C-alpha cells in the first residue's frame, strides 16, 4: 500500500499501467515534427559516416543498434584505424549517462509494465521521447506504449535518413540555415514554460543552469547535462525539506 | 563488415542501452525515500534547463531571442507545436538577418 502511494506521488497526476496501440500512435504523432526535421540529422550523419570510411552496413548497424545522435557524431571523430574500441565505448558512456536520470524520472510509470515492455521501451528512451513523455504525464495521458511509439517514429527517421545521406554522399545544405537544428531546443523551452512554478523552481533551475554552463566549458562531452540536472534536483529537494 | 568496426558498434550499442535501461532498473520496485522522491520530482525541469542553457548561450543572440519567443508562445497558447514553429522560424529569420 505504502509503495503504491509513494509511486503515485512520484508519477504526478497520471498512471500508466496500460500499454495500448492508441498510446503508441499518440507517441508517434507527437514525435512526428521531430522525426521529420530529424531527417536532416540522419542525412548529415550518413554523409559523414561515408567520409569517415564506414561501409553502408556499418553506418546502418550503428544508427540501428546505437540509435542516438550525439554519441554517433562524437564516434565519427574517433573513427580512425585501428579503431579505439575502449575509447569509443567510454565516450559513449559519457555522452549517454544522462539517460540514467531520465529513465529514473519515468521509472514509476514504466515500472508497472511487464519487464519485456519496460526494457523494450528502454531502447527508445531518448532526449526527445523522454521530453515528450514528460508532457503527456503532466496532461495525465501518458500510456505505457507512448515512448515505444514515439521512439519507433524517430528510429525509422534516423535509420532511413542515415542510408539516404550515405547514398547521396554529396554535400548537403546546412540544416542550421533553415533553423531545423532548433526544433529540439524550442521543444525544451516550451516544456519548461509549462513547468515553471515561480519561486519554487527559480533556485533549482538557476543552479542547474549555472552548473551546466560551467561544466559545458570545463568538461568534455555531455557531462554538463548530468551534472546540471543532479545539482538542480538536489537543490530542489533540499528546499522542499525546509 | 569489418570485425573491429562491428565490435566497436556493438560496444557502443550495449553501453547506450545500459544507460537507457539502467534508470528503470535502478528504480525497480523500490519505493524511493521522501528525499529521493523530491529530487526526482525536480529532476525533469533541472535536466531540461541543463540541456538548453549551454545550447542557448552557444547559439548567440539569434538563438536566445528565438528561444525566448518560443517560450512566450508556449506560455500564451499553452501548446507546444506553435512554440516549435515560432522558435524555428525566428532563428532562421534572425540568422539570415544577422549573418
């Protein structure tokens, strides 16, 4: 009983014991703008993978099995024979460690699913699907299949555009010119606008921003997300306790 | 496909999946303490701020103005899609003007 109460507290307003096709479809619909604009990222990755000397099969295996933007772009910088396998794995860990925290914030919801559905969904837990799932949770409409549905749409976009970029090969127009690199930052800001609670959020967010900005300058990779997130959450928890 | 490339890609895939499943796994079944529950409640906002703050700073004046515009639209409309459109349109416009 106690466990249920605590989990509901954590989960906010919604429960997600269900795992429905309509939940997956909603996820895909919500992810659609990101999947379409994300085609540009995959095209660029495909082009660069070819330049780095990968075969088409290797580029597709990487996009299909790793399924992450940043770590793959970083890996291209290390993709020189003989391949530094340990360094590649370690860099991927640094870049991806933030997902541990993202998973933890949604665990109360997905913990109610069967292990197969939960750990199947985990493959599709990206910055994008996590951010979209947060919003559904706030609306009280987060279905257990939402992440998998949204993740599949983004996965398809990523893999197909990787192949397209690899085969097209020629240099592409800069996606930044069209502002397409700003879809995700704009999504993050829009989500934050809905989460703002005045003074209660001012201190944790201020600390998160300050720590992230400092860490972005001082540390490699994406450590800044992890450190900023932890610092902000700790400050928030300490303030709540007072 | 070369063996070392396949090996490197599979190592990257394994590590990435580990970070994605690890959060669920660590939190499985255990009722978090009050303090941890409070921290996890604040975690989404803090993570989102940490993602966007360095990005905004690095994107210069065009990026900061575009993100402020996106935030304003999100507050006024309460919807995400108009904010995305505004952010992208604003940054493309400002980049074209400023460069």
